[in-house]
C-alpha cells in the first residue's frame, strides 16, 4: 500500500487530479484530500501501480481504465429510504407546502445508483404528488447513472429497504412498487416516467432548473470547503423562494456564506427552507 503521508504522494496526487481534468474533464481538484488519498491508494493497489505516477500514466494511455478509476473517486453508497426520519420529516413538514404548487420539480444532486430517486418517487406517489412532479437525478458517474436508471437491486437488500420504508411513514407496502425475479427487484416503470437521470457536476456545471425541493445527501462531506461553498451557491440559486433543501446527517449550512439564505425546518434531519 502506498504511503499516503509522504510529500511525494501529495505531489503525485495534485498531478494526477490535474491530468484527469485535462484529459477527461472531470474535476476532483476540490474534493476533500484525506478521502481522495485513501481511495486513490486503494485504486493504485487494485491496478498494480506502485505509485500514483504509474496510475496516472496508465489512466492517460489506457482510456478504458478511467471508468473503473471513477468508481473509486465517486462513493456509491446508498439505500432506499436511507435515514427514514429524513423521509418522515419530508412527509410531515415539506409535502404540505409542496401540495400548494400546481407542478413540481425536484433535484437529487449526487444520486449515485438511484436509491434516493426511487425513494422520493415512491414517497411522492404515496402522497398523491408524483403525477405533477418531475425529478432530476444527477451524478457524474455514468456507470452509476445507468444502474440508477435501470432501477434493479439485489433481492437480499429488499428486507432493509422495506424496513426503512415502513419507518419513513409509508402509506403503502413497498412490494407494490417492484417485481422480484432472478435474484433482482425491478422497480415500477411508471415511477421512472417521472425521473430524468442526467450527468451533472457540482464542481464545474451550472444551474439548469428552478426546483421546489433539492436533496443532496452525503455528497458535501467529500468536498473541500471551497467546493462546498460552490455547491451550496448552486443550490441557493436553483431553489425557488421558500423552496426546501435536504442535506446528509453529517452535513450542515453552519459557517457557510449561504447560511443566512436558509431557515432551518427540522435541524436534526438537515432540512432547510430558502428565505
């Protein structure tokens, strides 16, 4: 395993991130260094590279390697109705306001393999709002987006999904929304009709729509302070007046320059409303 504490590693890390940006136009230069170090050391070991310089040489000259490296650089950890209290709070405090709009747009930034997108689609259907809603689910990892759009998950995950759904204040059975076959659970295509899966980078791209609800959970923790500021600025710009922002359990607006633009709704569940 590489020595991530060495000065040479730090130099090679900066060079590698610059090379990835110049070659593939993916910008990881604003990501939290400690997390990048750990994941890139794992990637170097996986690809039999003794140094990050060797990894850089391979990824520059073997383009087919880049998608596999991207899986190390982007964290794909999610589950349906993850942190059920977050979804219960959405039902109790956010949905009543969303009902007042004739049509709705929702942005899930950093949707990973899609579990949150499908969760919100199910919640909005249960609350009678999905038919007037368009959900934008975005991520920078094309492989994750393909999996998200497919909406197929291992059957052995369904028990925990079902428990989370129940604790979220479910009004129906989760089994109403998927079909199980050959070891996989395929989620209802009628839900997918209201979800647009798309590539979008919080590091380089701009706002693309005005939304009433924006959920970006467990993404900002992997960003540097500067990149967090950029992302929160995009969120503030994207949200309509009195729109809602949801963050992850370890994320906050505190000490951000955008803190004053929001009012806490339920601080413990990291849900805020734009002033």
